[in-house]
C-alpha cells in the first residue's frame, strides 16, 4: 500500500509540474490589473467570467568575466504563495486560511517569514528604534505602542477571540505582511521559499479547502564565483517601501528583486530585461484561459573587463605580501589595495582589496562581515582615500615643466635642509645639484619644494584636476572623488590653511586623499603622455542565450593635457624607469623582465602625532616604451609595497599577454572548501555605508621618501 501511495504521489508531482510549466512558462508571474476587470465574451465563458492582465517577469541576465566564465547566473526554485485572485475576501475565512497554512508549513519545517517589527510574545514591544512605518501603515498616532498595533490588526481584520493569543499574533503578523507587501492581484504573498516536492503536493491538496495557495517557479540569483570582485559584482535584494513609489513607475512589483550594489545595481536596466504580460480569464474561481499579450525580453549578459584568473592572482599577490610583510615597527599590517588598468583603453583589468570576503558568505554572515575588524566589505580600491606621498611628484613635475617653471635640464641644489617662510624642512638624502629626471628617481623633496614654491597652489591644483584627482572618475559601480590639498578644500573641511602647506602639497604629503583607482589612472595618464582615459568595468553586453553582441564599450578620453613642451614626459618617464632599477631585492627586481618598467613610489606619513606611521604607495606602467598595463598599490601602515610590482606584471603577462607573450592562464576552481553555487538572498549589502577608517591626515612638516 505504501508503494502504491508513493507511486500516486509521484504521478501527482509530475502532473503538477507539467501543469505549472504550461501555466507559468516556468517563470514567476506577477499579476497586474490593466484598465480594471473586464467582462469577457459571455458566449464563450458566461456572464460571470472576468479577465485581467498580469505581468510575467523576465529572466535576469548573467554576469561573466572577460573570458566568458560565469560569475553570477540564474536558477529556479519552487515557492509557495498566496494569490489574491483566489484568496477569500471574507476576513474570517481569510484568517482561517492563514492560520491553517502557517501550521501546515510549520509541520513540514518551513517558517513563514514576517517583517512586522514587534516581538512574537506578549507583552509586545517594538523590535526597531523607529516604529513610524508600521504606525503610519496602521493609521495610528505617533505615540502608539506595539500593543496598540497588534490590537489594531486584530480589530481591522476581525481576528476572532476564539483563537489563542499565539494564533492571533500569528494571523496579525501575516495580515501585516499582506499590508506591507501590498497583497493584490499584482503582488502575491510569499509563504515559503524553495519548498520540496512532497510539501508542494501536500499544500496543493490544502488548496482544495483553503483557496489561494499556489506553487510558482521563482527566479533565483546564483553566485557561481564568489571570490571574484565581490565588491564590484554586488548584490540583489527586495524592494523596500521607500523605493517602491519610484520603482513601480518603472514596472516593478513590490515582491520583485532589484540590484542593490555593484554591477547588479549599475547595470540594473540591462540585467533586468523587459517583463511580458498575459491575459488571464477566471470562471467560477478557476483559471479558464491564458493568452500571452506581450513576450518577455530576457536581461542581457554583462561581460566584465576583468579576467577572473588574473583577479584571483592579483588578490593572491596582495594577500601573500601582507602575510610576508605583515608587521611594521611592531604594528600588524593587513590592509591594502591594488588596481590594474589597460594602459591603452582605461579598462579595469583587476582590483584587489584586503581584507576582502567571498560573496557566497555575504548572505549568512552579513552582520559579521559588516562589523568585522578592518571592514572587509569596504572596497579600498574605489572608496579608500589615501595620501599619495611622493607618487604625486609626477604631477608636480608635469606642472613645473609645462608651465615653464623648470626645464628638463635646470637644477636646484639639495643639501638635505630646506627653509620656507621660517619653517625647517628636509630631504631624505643630500643630492647636490639635481634636475627633474634624477629628482624623480631618488624622490628628492627639496627639488620639488622649489618647484612647488614657484608654481603656487593654484597651478598644483590645476594639474591635479587634469589628472582626474578631486572628482569621481565615473566608474560604473561608483568611486570616491577624493579631496585636494588647497585652501578651498581646507575651508570646506573647516581647517586652517598655512603657507607651508603649498610645498607639502607638491610632494603629496599634506592633507589630501585619492583612491587607488585614481592613482592607477594617474599612471595610465603618464603612460599615454597626458591623455587620460575614463576607467570602466563593463566590456560588452550580449543577448541572453544566443550570445549575440549588442553593445561594446569604446575607450573614452576624459582629458587631454595640452603640452607646451613636447618632450615633457621624456623626463618624467625617464625618471620613473630609473626608479624601477632601484628595487634592491633580486626576487622582486624589475630589471630583467625583457622590457623597461616605469614606477614611482611614496611613503607618506599618516599621523601628525607619530611620524613613524606611514603608508606605502606605488604607481607605474609597463612596458615603459609601449605601455600595455598601468597600476597602483597602497599598503596601509607598512612598507616595501613595490615588492609586489614584479608579480603583478608577470601575472598580467600570463593571463592577458604582455610584450608579445600570449596569455596561458585559465580560471582555476574556487579555492574554498565548497565549490557549489549558492543563491543570493534579500540582504542589501550597501558597501558604501561601511565607514572608511583610512587615515589621510599628515603633519605639516612631515617628510616623504620615495
């Protein structure tokens, strides 16, 4: 008998799945009234038939890396919902259905997830600091208590005294969820996600007695590679009440999901696609006919500019460096960032930040990640703002040469000591008579103090802006503007401005802050001799399924520095090539790669009360004579960051190809205990809300070494 019962149940499951496939086209359907309820042809269905139009959600597009490896994909799951079209209008009957469904789900291990911000047990209290949303929804006065809210729900929805206190609270919570989620023909009420086949069959049997229960196929976002650019990929989540007013005008339903951060947000329109519509006819409480009135258009596949294999290598280079050089003067060093750009286009080829996280861990460990030490959810590549230190000298050199303050051959004398308006400053070396190329190589402070004094802060600011500093670069996922060192910025920040700050600004060691993305863009601009590209993350778009190219990002020139001296960059790049020969450790040498590399380093002090505290910064590009790659890196509270440059270049050569060498690397399996794909959830993950703890203040008399 049991075998027969199991056979019958299996047949029922198959029939039900077939029915759902036909009914919903294997997509989650949203119901939306268009022009109200219309009487259909009485000759066909009778005078009591009604028809309405409902939305059919499109399939969200995938996100893939530059080689087509899938990072974010889609799957389907079976959800149980209540549908307004069949739910009892009588409040008493509706309450009876709700408690029966709740209990049936609980018996099968599923819990109805409510959002009412009130404790489950009496005496009831609010679980949020600001209960104004529920108070307003229930039309209560601002002084209403949690008890008042529950009583109002019980009264409004005629929840009988025959129910126990626990049952009344359950029904009240479900009724509030229906109110909060705008339960209507256009918005089903989610009862349980990802239910198993046996539960589907059992609950469908209940629908014979409790109308409105339905099983639907729901789209599910799946993280295939959570270890590749988690900050930039971003998340999807539910539509909140404050968003709904705007989004519903764009055709969203309240129980849709929407991009919340990263590419998922930035490319929401392209990824979402276009919903379709169906006309549904109901006769005697049952669906009699469904007609497609508008086909769905799936979202497009978004291809990134980043090779996933290189991204993993880049993150490994950063993490490995922090393990090897994890202490500086007794302090733990565990924070940093690396950015790599295509020097010919500005395309982002890799961005590593530490600490980081795996996107697969995001949903279950959101609070832990958000509150973790050193903020792993904070993207230091695009939102960390750092003193540039001596890397800024390349900008001061550009200004000095282009404005005619110095020539390539003119020199100043460096005797280590320097005085400016009665204040003493110093250099890290004693360089004698020194010109610009040598000054860049050895990072002579006194040479650049003199150039800065003659330029003035207005010219320093002018060229900093030409290099893209002090404003967002326009990356699709967003990036910080940073802030410049000048009287205007200091006034905005409520800080006093002193004349000595002029020369400190010229060596990048006075209060200013730039992102590693901006610093990499500076390197890219030097590589292109004054042509600044806009960095971008999206390489192209493709039709979902067919793979037909629909859009290709073209490089955008954001700025062209007008050169008064044609040979200006010969001196700057020459000095940077010379600097690349000063990596003392053979393991990290840049002199035997088969081509020249151009770099500039900096070690800005980060604490005006403790000048031993510093960051380690570098910028550069390669090959120096025909640049293909531009890069920047920051290590917070450490030193020797330039020791990563060789590995950055070699890994790039392996994954993208460089200097005529063809790429050979492939995307490896995810280096974690589990490689199974996991679905995203409804946590928002607003990474920009994480506090940036990066220190950018510096002493007025601080010194900078290359």
